[in-house]
């Protein structure tokens, strides 16, 4: 009868509600355990494997409950078409529509949660594979990486040494060019002075006489200062 079908429908809906809540929590805990990282090499794998089995089991159970609820709704729909129930059709149609809406909501929620779970598992499996490849590469090429790092450092030291040598050579070349330029300038000045002296011998002689007179005056002045100093010393001693 309709009352029994409604009772079965409500019972199935209650079971589905509990199953869907547990199913959603399972998916959330699965994502959290994945995001928490790998604390060891064995425990996370075992936990995720257990969650995968629970996911498959609960998916089958929910699908079976949805199929049963669908069958009950179909029976109620058949009952509304039974002759002699015209006076009850309005109330039955309203009840049937409510149960169908609940079935649709539960079905949508189930497929949405299942899709999210499968997407998370696929993404994390891919990331786990990448992590394993990276760890394998690091463990297998750690020595080579160390050697490569040492070679790179040694190469950088050699480049710095070459750079310093180039800078030193550049400074030395600039100094040499500067000294050569100054030497050329001094030679040019000396050549000009000699040329002037050769062209004007009178001036040269005059300069030599002036120099001789300066020397003589210096000698005379030095002699006078010396005599005066001796006299002052003799006077002071007496």
C-alpha cells in the first residue's frame, strides 16, 4: 500500500542522508591527509589505500540505496495510476514529487562528492608520482650534483682570477703609456731649451755669468756669516 511505500521511502532517505554525510567526511579526510604531507614512507600510503577501499565500498552502497529509492518511487507512481484512487491523486502526486525531489538532490550530491573525490585522488596521485621522480633523481644524482657544484665554483674562481689579471695588465699598460708620453714631453722641452741656447749664445753666456755671480755672492755671504759666528762665540767665551 501507499503507506508502506512512503515508509520505505523515508527509511531509504534517512539511510542515504547518513551515508552521504559519512561519504562527504571521507572525502574531506582524504584531502586533508594528502595536504598534510608524507610523514613517513609507509603510513600515509596505507591510510590512503584504506580510504580508497572505503570510498569504493560506500559508493556501491549509496548507488544501491539510490536504486532502491528509485524503485520505491516508481511503485508509488504506478499506484497513483491505479483505478479507484482518483480522490487521492492530488495528495499522492504531491508526496511522490517531494520524494522525487529528495532523490534528485541525493543523486546530485552523491555524484558531486564522488567527482570531487576522484579529482583530488587523481591530482594527488600525479603529484605523488612527481615527488617520487624528484626524490629518485636527487638520491641517484646527489654525488654528481655535488661534483658539478664544485666544478662550477672552481670555474667561477678561475674566471675571477682571469678578470683580476686582465685588470692588472690594463693598469700596467696605461701606466706605461703615461710614462712614455711624459718622457716624450720632457725630451721635447729639453730639445727646445738646447735649440734656444744654440741660437742665442749671448744669452747663454749671460746666464752662465749670472750663475757664477750668484755662486760668488753665496760664498762671500757664507764667509761673512761664518766669521761673525766665530767672533760671537769667542766673545761669549771670554
